[in-house]
C-alpha cells in the first residue's frame, strides 16, 4: 500500500515567481540593506551553508547588481553617449588601423558591446580567485567562506557606483573620463570600511584596519585586472572582426 501524497499547497507567492526569474526577492533587497548596516552579522552568516536561512548569498546579490548595471548599458553606453565618444577618441589617438570604411566611432561601439558583455564574467572570476588566494583574515577561514566574504565586502560599493553610470549617461564627452575615474576611486575606501566592519570586525585596532585596507587594495587590483583582460579580449576580437 503506497503512502498518501502530502497535501499540495493552494497557491505559490508572487515573491517565489520573482525569485524564479531573477533571484531578486524581498530577502535579497533586505540583504542588500543589511550588508551595509549589519556587515558583521552578514559575515557570520557566511559560515552557514544556508546563510542562516535569513540572507541571500553574497555572490547572488553582487551579480544581480552587476546584471542590472549592464542591462541598462543602452542608456550609459548608447551609440551617442559620452563613453562611446571617449572610446572613439582613444582609438584615434592610438592610431589603430581599421578595415576600410570602418570609423573609430563604429569600432568603439562594437568594442563597447563586446567588452561589456564579457566584463561581468571576468570580474566574477577575478573576485573568485581573490577569495581563493586571500588569507589575511586574522584566523583560519575555509575557502568557501573566503569567497563569500569577498563578495559580501564589495556589495555596498557596487551598489553605490550605480548612480555614477546614470551621470555618465548624461555627461558630455569631455567629462566622461572624470566620471570613469571617480567610479574607480570611490569603491576602495568603502570596501575597506565594509571589510573592517564585517569579516574583520572581531579584530582590534591596527590588526583589523591594515587587513581591511590591504583587502580593498586586493579587490581594486582584481577589478583592474578584469578590466584589462576584458579590454584585451575585446581589442583582439575587433582586430579579428575588422582586420586592417
């Protein structure tokens, strides 16, 4: 005799549907807020397989923010945007040889599409690698927790850079470089503060903050490396797509 089937739920919440689609539900939004206001508690949850069944995993929150950013690239990296004009000016200054009939503006548009398609993946891989290699936590930390720590630290700075791309989309061509530079300068101090208040909060004084500053430098190096790798791959693809 077979056992009776458990009763089927009468309904499934819309929140579950949103989670099925993009993994961004009310819990993820609260996790984004808690990563700023309660970084120590969020870091403690990284030691639990299910994040204490309270928080959304740090990688998912980070990648969702990045996905939102690059989804709206049609605005801040549109064909007539300041960023495309900046790319075109750099191509002209480099004296790169392009196919006949292909202008620097055409090449810059194609470069932007390719570069911003692979940059999120390369960035994630570089941060994963940093989490695997970084050991200056003041205590033995398993590799999975280290990776979770790194993504937890960068969530607030990633969220804060989103408005700068809105300004970039409205900027004039001559000020595009300024916004790009600012978007690189702001995250490191935020990352250092979040590291000191989160994964390193159990340490005291200099032992905590030199590690926090060093980690922010490691994150900056990882993001810079991802940008260089993405640019290199994009340039190689352009040379293949538009041979001189």
